[in-house]
C-alpha cells in the first residue's frame, strides 16, 4: 500500500482526539472546538490542523505567516487555525514573537499526535535517514470529522488553497 493510500483513510472519518499545550502552556483539546465544546459553542467551529517541520525555518515561517495574514478570512469561514510541530513551547514563543504570529502553535515533543495523524515519517537529507514531520494539513468539521486531508502542501500557497476549499464548501 502506498503512502497516499494509507493517508486517504482519514477523510470522512472522525479526527483523532488530542490535547496539547500551546505557546502559553494552556491545554488545547480538539473536542473543545466541536459543537458544545468550550470554544465551539452551540454551532461548533471547523479546525485546520497544519503540521509543519520546524519553527524559525524558511518554509515553516512562510506558511505560518500566511495563516496569520489570513486569520480574519478563516474566522469568516468559522475556522480556527492550529499549528502543530515537535518544537518546544519555548521555541514556539520565540517563533511567535519574532514573526508576530496570531494563531496557536501546539507542542508535540513526544510526537504522539504527529504519529496519530501519520505525519511523523522517515525522511532523508544528504543520504541520511531520520524521523521528522511531514508538512500536511487536516480540515476538521464542527462535529470532529475530517473534511479534507491536504497531503501535498506548498508553504507559499497553502493558506489560500485551504480558504478556497472552505469557500467552495459553503457554496455546496
């Protein structure tokens, strides 16, 4: 079975539950954004989970800054943006301060959530193999179901790609 076939199993299924700490050391749980949840209210909110390799690197900075710039557009689509990496809370704080980011960044140093979502993968650089985070995103609806798994992410255009998908959903 190929990587794509394995990953496609997420769409249409219940998203994997998790709780992680954000840059302010507050516990953020996926269920809190669903209908009736602490932040979801009566209607619930969609959640975009964007998994990225490393704070303060070029591609991750481009992607995170673009999500910050488009935050209001996502709010207009009833969507919350959560970034997840294996970086520490302290590094998230530095990243947010340096780049003036406005979305929560969640720390998964033990890569438990990264593994649940299948984004903790073997990578290769200069002939050396290592484990790292695959840049992928999951759009989750108000009931906690995965609407879309974005498996191929381009940092410069991804925020707009997700926003276009959300707008197309609204038209259906």
